[in-house]
């Protein structure tokens, strides 16, 4: 590839030059850049920027990749940086990477630059582009989806070690023949970020929910429904809270906190799992903290989730309850589900035993 300037909508990709140094330092010394680009020199100062311009970027070009400054077309000032690393010449595969300085974030700069470089790479003969993100780098994952990249999986412990821990990397991939995006999502964002009927409100689980959800998931009667039926460590709940956003974007689960709509206090948890996308089936699970029970909040929650699920294309929703859990069965019936049958020995119980599951289902076409 040769370092030619590419003009795009709202962004220009051009070779970097010495006037970029101050903005390059501001962008790469920023804490978010440091967190999600652990291979940057530390500290990132003017010498590091000059090294990139004189040696790093030319080396990327010489290796068959690219290294552009993302510039404002009106001023030619640096907004960020983007480039391709060649993964394999024989297979025409590349990895795309980028950053945008803090003062230019949140207005579509990275999305526009990624779209532009992606199209240019395919025009130049690339067959497959990979975009690897830290699991908690939500903005970058949204950029991937906007530019037609698809969630391909998690590369376990593929990231650069930090404080002795190697993070997973999430692989987003676009092939030359894939449509330009945005990529369709099995689980779109909630409208306005929440579902509410005025009494309960549901929103995506957040890292700050860890205390309430750890208390919830270590309650004896909630543990009994877990697979396997053992209480989770606090660290496992914290991880689930941190990863809720990426699992949602990947279409795996909509992990929801149930709030008292008046106080905003977390009173429980609910999750929609796309367990069988090919048939349009999804599963719902829920539990409430003891102080929130007996007020119809679980029924309201399931009704809200079912309404949303059918609106985004789910055709059949199901839930399984233990035979000795009449409260949960009552919730499902009041939320329009029908008892469909008994799955014998469906779930692992304590001490190697098996537990039956009573299955309830509701179809998108059912009368409520
Ligand atoms: C990731 C980064 C490049 C984004 O740059 P940007 O120009 O702000 O990106 P855009 O404005 O094009 O798009 C950002 C998307 O993330 C969303 N977003 C931004 N901050 C967010 C946050 N804290 N939580 C959730 N979403 C967020 C935006 O709403 C937008 O998504 P949408 O278009 O679907 O609404 C920039 O934050 C950055 O340089 N970060 C540090 C380096 C880095 O992470 N590089 C990528 C490594 S894989």
C-alpha cells in the first residue's frame, strides 16, 4: 500500500508529519488510549510521537500495512490515527486499529475513518479485516458494528499483559463480500436506554450493580436456579456486570437490572438469552431481592421484556421453573405464558442430582 491522501465524509486520511506531534501526544497520553492500547510507549511524550512519524509509521507501510493521520478536512489538524497491520500477505488479511484524541471523540470521527479505510482496503485487494477490541471497549465495538464488522468470537488472553493479566480480545471481522453495515443486531439497544411501565424500570446491567446483584445471586433460592447451583464469587458477578455491554452488542444476552421506577434502586435482575436465533426462540430468567417481592414487580418485568422481545423479532419466548417454585410459575402465567410441559432431570442439582424443569412458553402471536 502507498501513503496517499484519502478524502472522506468529514475526515481526511493522510500521511503523518511533524506538525502532528502535539495532538499525537494529547491523544496517546490520554488514559482511555492508554487503557485500550497497552502497546503504546509509556510515557507517551513528544519523543515517542517523533519516533512514530520517523520510524513507526514508515515501518508499517514497508511491512505492507498502512499508518494514517485522521485529519480534519477543514484545518488539516490531527484528530486521530488509523492504520492496517498486515496479518498474512498470502491470505490478504489485515488488522485495523485506530484512536481519536479526547477533544474529537463522540462525533463520528472514528466511525467515518474506519468506514473509509475499510472500503479502501477491500478496493486494494484485502480479503478479510479484523478489528480486535478489549471486551470493555464499548465505543470501539459500536464502531465495528457501524462499519459492517461482525462478532466472530473471543480470543482468550490474546491481549498484551497488564499487571500480570492478559485480557481477552473480542474479534470483529468483515470480509470483502460482506455488506457495508451497519451490522444487524440480534439485540438492539433499548429505546432510550430503558423499558418502564412507571412502576419498574429495566436497563442494561452496569459495573456499579455488583453489590446488589451479588446479594441477589447468593440468595439460597436464587442459587437453586443457577447452573451449576453454587453461589458465585463477588469477582464473577463483577465480571458479568463489566461484560454486560459487550455480551449485549454480540447478541448473546440482554442482562438487565430491575429498578424501582420511583427510587431508581436496583431490586432484581432479569436476562433475555438468544438461545436459538435460527428458530426465533429466546429464554427469559429473572429474580427479585426479598424486600421487592409480593408487589407484582416480577410480572411487570416479564411483561415488559416480552413486549420488547417480540418487538425486536423474537417469535417464541420460554422460561423454565423448578417444580417447587409456584411463585415463579404464577408470574409467568400472569405475564401471558402457558405451561407447556415437564423436562425431567433437565438441570444439575446439588450433590450430582438432577432437577426437573417446568417449561412455560409464550408466542409472539399469543393474545396477552
Ligand atoms: C474508541 C475511539 C476511537 C472512538 O472514537 P470516536 O471518534 O469518539 O468514535 P465515534 O464517535 O465514531 O463512535 C463512538 C461510538 O461509541 C459510543 N460511545 C462513546 N462513548 C461511549 C461510552 N462511554 N459507552 C458506550 N458507548 C459509547 C458512541 O455513542 C458511538 O456509538 P454510536 O454511533 O452507535 O452512538 C476513541 O474513544 C479512542 O481513541 N479511544 C482510545 C483508543 C481506542 O480504544 N482505540 C480502539 C482500540 S480497538
